[in-house]
């Protein structure tokens, strides 16, 4: 299990580095990644004024388990 930092998720959402590539680098799958509720709150704060970004965030969060 890997706890993802907010910066990693921001990079993914901005298209800099995908979670799939990170998973491959760690020889794991997306199901091995977790996100803290604090990161979730930070991410929602960052997309509060952008409906498209919010939709993308919700898609990413749908595949990550929260801790």
C-alpha cells in the first residue's frame, strides 16, 4: 500500500505524470494506492471554481481508497 501525497495527484490531474506510470515504477497496481482525507479536501479546494477539473478529480477519487 502506498499513500499518495497531494502533489502527486495534482501532477496527475494537470497531465504531468499519470498514476499508471507511477504504479508501473513501483511495480504495483492502482489498487495499491491510497489517499488521505486531508489530500481529498486540499484537492477539492483547488478545483472549487472549475467544473471540468472537479469532474476529473472525482473520476480519480473513484478509483482510490481513502484513509
